[in-house]
């Protein structure tokens, strides 16, 4: 529908709303149609009174009728009145302090029912972060920018690249939450890259080392602990907190502390018989003292085991029992499959394949047979005259 004819008198100006029309060039063939929409590039003008009562008669500097309509609609939007000079301005929220952000983040982890060991590692990282911020007089989350966090990472004392990368993952999770909560405008950890980690092959005990460890004279409790580690592949934090309730016959039924996976691992009957003869401490087989803190007990048993075996096996550490058990299972006759070993370890098949696939006897034999079948026979030598 075309706009109404335009008038020139002031009375018309007072009651006209905004409307569009074209001002044709002298050579335009559509000069008689001032409201033609398509097929014409002559300038579009607007005339009328806007909602504020201001009269307009001007070019919109476009030849497109659609663009002209959009510009005219913008002119018809009532202007937002400016607040009076004495109006009270809304208060700007103060920046989030680092201490408050950490407290809120920890409370959220606890609300998500995260593992206590996970929360403990976050607390250790936050203790270092808070100390770094105090030394540099940083009190808010926003002050910890990219440069400051790179400097913070340089203060980490962890030696292994994988351990440092786990720490970085926790730092990234914290600042991602801060960004999502609106406490910071940008996430400064997005551009911090992880350290490259060469793939390290598991280091099981050699057969000779296994014989020396199992044959070494020990007290009954230490011998039971050593054999449990050797046959069950439990982590030391799980082994030191074993109770009679964790056994179904001579099978250990337990939830791994690290990944909450349920494991069901049979051990030799003689090991279970020796365990039954031990005197329990607080309901536990291997509890030292009265503390039931798993980290205290793991550190204590780690020291005992190092003192016991370091002299005979210089590279001894307790986690090698887990690697040794996995490799023994994969190289047994008949060998266990990778899926079966993953179930015993409480890991995924992908993790077991990544670390232990080269020790899978059946798989390695099948690969070698396939390669041998494709080899060409040795060609006979031909005498050349």
C-alpha cells in the first residue's frame, strides 16, 4: 500500500507520520511513480513527524526501499530518556576476590560429590596459588592474567611432565568456572599449552627381581602386604586400607579410590590364609598406628617398602607391582585377554592397550605370524658371468 500524498503546508507536517518516497533523477523513466519499490535506484527520502514530535524531510542515502524501511523503523523507536542528573546510578559489583572464588569452587566440587582425593589435590593447588598471589599482592581473580599464570606455573616443583599437566588441568578447570560465572571477562588459561610428554613404557620387575623380592625374609605383616601387591595389582592406597569385608573367599572385591571402578581380583589361597592369621588394627589388616587417613598410611607403607627392597632393587617403587602383575597376566600360559586384564586393573581397555599391548603374548604372536606370512622367500643367488 502506497504512502499518502505529501503536502507542503505546516498543518500537514503536524499530523504526518513518517513515510518514504523517492526523489527521481531527471533521466529516470519512473519519474511519475514516487513510491515504486523495485526496479529503481533513485534516492529514498523520508518525511513526517517521529514519535518525539520532530519533523523530518531528508534523504536516507540509499537507493534500496527495504533498507529505507529499516532506517525509518529505527527512527520510529522512542528514544530512551536519559536519567536525571541526580538519579542514583546502579552500583558496579566489586571484583571477585581470589579467596571467595576458591571457596565457592571448592563448595561446588563438594556439591558434585567429587572424590575426596580430587578435592584434596585442588586444595593443594589453591594453597600454592594463594601463596603466589600474596607474594605478588594480587587479591582478585581478574588480576591473575596470562603472564601471571605462566609465572605461577614456573614455580611448580613437580618433576614429571604428566604430573605438571594434571596440575594445569585443575588450574584450567578453576578459571573456566570463573569465566562461566562472569567473574572474569576472559579465561587466561586458554592459551597455556600442556608440556609435551614422551610415552614412557611401564617398567615391570624382571623375573630375577621378582624372585628376590618374594624370597626376601620379612615379618608376616610385610610379607602379606608384599604378596597382596604382587598378586592383586592394587595401588598402594587401596592395599593399605584392606579389611576382611573386602574379601569374598580369596577374592578381593573393592572400589578403586582413584577412579571408583569396582574390581574383583582373586589372590592365591595361601595369601588369604596368612591374612586371616594377622591381628587386625581398627578393623584393618595393614593399618599402622591409629590414623585412618589413606595418605598417611600410604606414605608410611611406601617408606617401609623402600627401606625393605631398595638395596636389592635400586629402581624399586611400589607402583611397579601393578605393572608387573599386568604384564604377568598378559604373558601367562594361557594369557589373559586385554579386556580381562582391564577388568582386573579397574581401567578401560583403551588405557590397557596404550600401556601394555606390547606385552600381550597372544596378540604379539598373531602379529608376528601375519608378518612372517607376507615375507618373500630368500631369492636364490644367480651367478653373473
